[in-house]
C-alpha cells in the first residue's frame, strides 16, 4: 500500500472547513459577512443551543440568482475576486469563496434567496455536502441561511465545543463587534428565543455602542478622529472607568473588517499609560482605514488577523490618534461647546438624546472657550499659561514656575489640525460680536445655574498624615496626597519637557557617580533627552559621570539615586514608544518631588493639593502616573445610607 495518498475530497473539505469554521461563532461571522458583502442593511441573526443546533441569518441584501445558487457552495466559488491582482485591492469581507463550501461540509444548510428583480426566489438544502434539488419559492428579496446540527458528522470537532452558553457568548461577542463595525446596518440578535440586542442602523457609532453595551458606555467615550499619511483612525476610546481586567471590550476594524491585532491593542494601551492601572484594559472601538494595498488580509483562513505593509508607521498613527483623543480631554469641553454652538447656528441637528446628554454645556468649559476665543484675550497659539507654585516647592530659587498646560503640543504628539473654532488660526482676527458663536455661548452661560458643586472644594483636614479630606457641596473627598501631588508634578515636568522649558538647577558641588560601561554610553547618547529633563551629566573619567545640574534638588544621595535610575533606564533601551519611555523618566523625577505619604501638611499645603486635583480633573486626569486613583468620593446621600439615615 502506498504511504502517500491523496485525500478524498470529502476529507479534504472537512479539514479545510475546520480552518474556516472552528466553532459556531465562526459560522455566524462568515454568514453575516456575506450578508454585509451583499449590501444588506438589515440582518437578523437567531441561534439556538449556542448555535450548535441552529443558526439562522436573514438579510435584505442583493440575493443570489437562482441559476447560481449551487455555485455559491462550491469551494473557491466567489463573486468577489476574479484575478490574483484583485487580492490586493479587496474591499469585501469574503473573497476566498470558502466559507459556504466549508460550512455545508460540516452541517445541514438551507438557503433561501431572491434577487430584487426576480419574481420568485429559490430554495436548496445541502446536507453535509450533499445537495438537494433546487425549488422555486415565494420569498422576500435577500438571503436566508439556516445552519443546523453543526459538526454532527465530525464527533472529534464536536468534542472541542464548549457548553452551549459559552458558544453563545462567543457569538454574542462576534456579532456585537460586527455590529459596531457597521453602524449603518440594523442588526437584530436573538438567542434561544430572547432578543439580546438590536441596533438602529442609523450610522452613528455611539448609538450602536448604546444598543450593545448600554448608556454607561455610550456616555463615557472620547472621539478619535485622526488622519496622517492617508491613514485614518476613527472611533472612540473609553474613559478610564470603562476599563476592564481583559480585552473583551476592544474592537478593531481595518477597512471595515473586524479583526484581531494584539499589537494595535498594545499600542492603544500604551497611549493610556499613566491613566490606567496596570492590568486594566481600555474600552475602544477603533477603525483604521487605509489603502487596501497596504494590508494583507489573506494571512489567516478566518481572516481575523491581518498584516500591515508599514506596520511601524501605522502603529504610530494609531498611537497619536488615541493619545490626541485622551489628551484633548481638556479640550473636550471646548469641542462640545463648539458642537453646542454649531447646534445654535444651524437647525440641522442630528444629535441624538444620548449625545445630547454629553454635550450639555458646562460652565467651566464655556468660560474656557470664551477665554480662548475673545479677541485680545488668550489665543490658542499662545496657549493658556498660568503660574503655579506648590506650597511645598523645594526648588532652590523658589520662584513661581510658569508652565504651559498645552500638554498635547506638536513636539511630541502631533495634534490634528482640524477646523475647530478654538484651533483655527483666525481666532485672533477681528470678530464682530453680534453674530459670533461666542455671543450664543455667552447667552447660554447666563442661563446656567450656579450650584454649590461648582464652588471650590474646602479642606476639612488630614488623616493618617496621608489623606486629605475635603468637602464640596454635598460631596466628601478623600485624596491621596502623594498621588495627587506626584501627578501634578509629572504633568508640569512633562509640559516643560515638551516645550523644552526645563531648567536644571546647578549643583554647587557637582556629584560624581560610578556607572557601568553601558550606562556611560547611554548617558553620552542621550545627553539631549537628559538636558531636556533638567540634567547636565558629563563623562568623568573611566566608569563614572559627573552630575552638574539636576531637575530635582534633594540631598546628595537622593540626586544620585535619581540620576542612576534615569541613566540605567536609558541604557535598558526597552523597545517602547519614545514618548512613553520619556514619560517614565519624567515620572521618576516627579516621584522624587512629590509630597510623600506620612507627612503632616499645613492647611495651605492641603489647599494646594486640592488645587492640584481640580486642575488635573479639569483635564480628565484622575490617577497618579502609575494609574492609582487620586481621589475617592462619597456623596452625602451615600454617607447617610451607610448610617441608615435614609434607605
Ligand atoms: P466569499 O464570501 O469568500 O466569496 P462564500 O463561500 O462566503 O465566499 O460565498 C460564496 C458566494 O456566495 C459569494 O461570493 C456570494 O456571491 C454568494 N453569497 C453568499 N452569501 C450571500 C448572501 N447572504 N447574499 C448574497 N450572496 C451571497
Ligand atoms: Mg464569505
């Protein structure tokens, strides 16, 4: 008997099917993608028993012509690809012509389909690869595929399936993501007779998020919209409170196709550095759109993984896009104000209820907008500068430090030049007050209620020499003094660093530090970064350096320890985005500066901390650079509940 045998078509089909449809969720994915390719704008998915017993996908797409019905189920039969060159310009979901062939090799499939212009549709059953005859049938235009008894003929694969509920959860997950990728399609999803979600199909991502994840998610997101070199990154990223212990709520689309790409997840997570605690993963729904030639979708049979042609650049663009969204948090209010101003100036508002909740004008934000836009006041180019002096400032000269709050200036992250009112260069032009948006906003400002919450917080006291207690309206705050101050310091250092404004302090007696060869080299190689951070460190004989200037004036041991920490991090040369690496270095410095825990503070110092917290919060920053929370709060009501004064 020969050792090498050509597999029978049936066995080959089953093997191939295993690659494409490894579980019910993969069947749902393939079939729904076919519906999308068929330009359906209404897709209903119904499953029973985790999809193992029954999956039905009904669409109102273009349908399959009767005479072509059986071709759809042949391997490598596709209407989407003709020539090999097409492969690089593919914009449909499917193109391998494998899915239907694979599915019908391992299940019983019934298809009913009618094209718009045909009077009658046709129906056919394929029972584990065996075709029934075709019948004419009166039906709606579009296609319905019913897949039953999946893997009934492959017991080995059956064994790999999980419990019905688990398989169902995979389907819910996949379908949710596809729905997010296609806000213009109305999806309805029914599991074991119960409707799990339905999306409106109105084209608005936030509404789809609302339909799938609920109002909490729809409200707590920042828009991402960034283009560079023809690569467009759009969608939303979640506020820190939406972060989870796993990546299940991260959705990535490339050219409309839902895909998995761990590197992109990592890049996004990297942008959240200093915002999220380690082990927490941000919520996001992001689309990357770029020339199809720049992606190879053909690397994975189920097409869930892709390869980018110029990976590094694309990752960089994603990073910038997300970072901009996160760091314009401060501008977020201004954007909303712009939006509300727009709403006034034109009646064509398409804002939905949920969006409106978000865009409710905030007094502070409006004021900021006005400060920025009133001619003769501050202009965006000059960026609002303000002085800050920490009560515990240990800097030698002790003069107030001026720094720019423009954390997102182009030096490190590239800001998108969008035609937003506060970003346009013509802000400084003469503006006629009568018809300006500013006027409208002013009016809005008048109507806003002044409530206690907008009054500044008041210090109540300090506990355990570590936490500041404060009250604002009917809220009580507990603030971690070190976390708050460290973050504030960190933001200041970063702003200075970006603006190349950091001034080191000259050491009267320079400090000599022994270092390893690699560290010495790193010091020489990175003298610019070091000097931007306020260090002046030079080579000093063999195996040592001399510290002449330092950003932090402590005692000799402290300065040595800090310099060593920074130098050894530099020599480590970890493969991280430069920005986050620099941030880490800055964090080392800010940690030294910050008020420590277990330190009694004066009222003045505590007030300084409250001011820090308020300024950070204004920019949406609520954690220390390592991601620990700065402040926790209780409302009066919550406290009353604890004491059972109210129920
Ligand atoms: P591919 O999607 O890679 O082309 P499939 O095996 O998934 O391969 O589908 C084969 C063909 O069947 C498609 O190219 C398409 O012409 C047709 N088809 C499948 N599903 C549908 C549908 N829901 N509506 C219209 N045509 C469909
Ligand atoms: Mg397909």
